[in-house]
């Protein structure tokens, strides 16, 4: 249903998955005309009064208005529904309300897709390897790309490194471990896929235990990926915590990699706050 602004539409919550007390995912209906590219984000709106359960904050002067925030799309551009992956920030204007959404609730969706963290930003010829490095909910745009068959066709090796504080905050691991079969399996000569989970605040078998810049400087990330980062062969995307983005970007630059500008260069980034 169209509201007073042409590109704002109401969408209905279809499902909700709670990963931890501070992380959840949800799916909503997809407006028929809404198109996006894997890696893009939208603006989602919540009117707290329209949630079945909401919290009245006497200090807030926005309680009766729709609050909007940027959200990366998790689902592929070909899915019937739209999926999102959300943090819960205690006292955050948006997520302290959004965390209470239930199936059947309505959200507002600004159907203008935003953002340049897309694989189309890289010009041909394509290098052979794609490094997707994310923290927390910064995993979201990478899941969309990895559910797009073209990604599996265009690269020889895709490396996904996903860093969370604790093991229980590594969401979507079941989906990630079936991506190569479910999506790569549908194309001829698909990319090899390496998933590198990183858990920084506890030791976990099968996961690395240090921050991304340290793992790059020590060579551990390249070693686990069995791949070398270099100017000619690597596309690198960073998404999530802005400190991670900044520190990792600087480390990569020290290693001789370059920011992607006007299609040329290796590194593309998106900060979540
Ligand atoms: C391009 C873009 C895409 C985004 N995509 C997503 C997404 O897919 N999922 C998502 O949960 N958030 C995403 N965000 C962040 C989102 O827009 C909101 O900031 C988030 O929903 C919190 O809103 P809030 O009003 O509760 O708190 P805010 O007042 O917006 O934020 C308060 C503080 O919480 C912390 N914070 C905010 N967002 C996050 C986060 N995602 N992870 C960890 N700490 C955070 C920061 O310290 C921030 O200063 C994105 C932001 C941008 C700019
Ligand atoms: N238990 C809780 O109370 C709890 C739990 C999770 C989230 N939260 C809330 O959520 C917010 C953050 O969420 P989040 O889980 O996405 O946390 P985050 O702080 O972004 O951490 C996610 C991952 O990013 C790493 N990271 C942080 N700074 C980095 C840097 N400069 N370089 C490389 N890696 C870096 C973290 O490593 P490090 O572990 O080394 O920082 C962690 O592995 C917090 O502000 C908090 O409000 C609370």
C-alpha cells in the first residue's frame, strides 16, 4: 500500500528469528515493484505505536512518528520476500522498539535502494578472488551477494571472514555452510568458498581469535584462506563496525592494496555507524 510519499510502502512481517538477546532477523513482504542489487541497503521505518508490543518512552518526542534507519538486505535480489538482520541497542531509538516486532506487524519501507557496496562497482576484468570481511550485522550485504549466482560465476575463490565477539553471536552459520552447495552448485565452474569465522572474546575450536587487522598483518588470514591478497587479483569488501573498517582499510593499504575509486582499486567499504 502506498503512503503519502510515493516511495514509502507498508510491508508486513512474515517471520522472526531470535539469535541472541541482542541479535535477531526478520522477513517482510516484498513490494512487487521493488528492485535492488545485492549489497544495497534500504531505509526501514517503524511507528512504535503500530507494533502490537511497544515501549512508551516518556523522554522521547518521536514516539508517535515513524523512525527510520538504514538496513542492508540479507536476501538475494531474486527472493520473493525481504530479509534483514538486526542488532538491538539498549535505548536505541529504533531497535529498542523494533526488537518487539511480531509476525503480522507492519513496517515502512522506503523502496529507493541505496549504497555502492555492490560487486558492480568493480570494473572488468574481474580479479580472481573476492574477500568479504565483516563484523556483527555487517554480514548482511555479503549474504545477499552470496545468494546471487553471478557472484559464484564471476570469481575463482570467495573468502568470507565474519567476526563476532562471542560464538553465540555468529549468526547464519548453517546458511553460510550450505551456500557453496546451494548457490555455487547451480553454476558451471563455481568459485571455491572459504568461510573463516572469527570469535574475538572467547576461544572457540575452528574459529580464529584475533581482530581482522592483526590477522592480516600476521598473515594468518591469508594462510587459512590459502590465498594471497594482492593488487592484481583481489577485490576486498569491508562492512560493519567503523573502527574495524578504518583499521582494516589502513592495514590493507600498508599491504599495498588500494581503495576502489571509479571502478579501479581493491577495497570497498560500508560503515554501519
Ligand atoms: C548503510 C547502513 C546499513 C546498515 N545496515 C544495518 C543492518 O543490516 N543491521 C543492523 O542491525 N544495523 C544496520 N545499520 C545500523 C542501523 O541503521 C541503526 O544504527 C541500528 O538499527 C540501531 O538503531 P538505533 O536507533 O537503535 O540506535 P542508533 O542511535 O542508530 O545507534 C546507537 C549506537 O549503537 C551502535 N550501533 C548501531 N548500529 C549497530 C549495529 N548494526 N551493530 C552494532 N552496533 C551498532 C553504535 O555504537 C551507534 O552509535 C546500518 C547502518 C548503515 C549506515
Ligand atoms: N553482551 C552485550 O552486552 C552485548 C553483546 C553484543 C553487542 N552488544 C551491543 O552491540 C553493540 C556492538 O555490537 P557488535 O557485536 O556488532 O560489536 P562490535 O563491537 O562491532 O564487535 C563485533 C566484532 O568486531 C570486532 N571489532 C571491533 N572493533 C574492531 C576493530 N577496530 N578492528 C577489528 N575488529 C574489530 C570485535 O572484536 P572485539 O571483541 O575485539 O572488540 C568483534 O569481533 C555494542 O555497542 C553493544 O551495545 C552488547
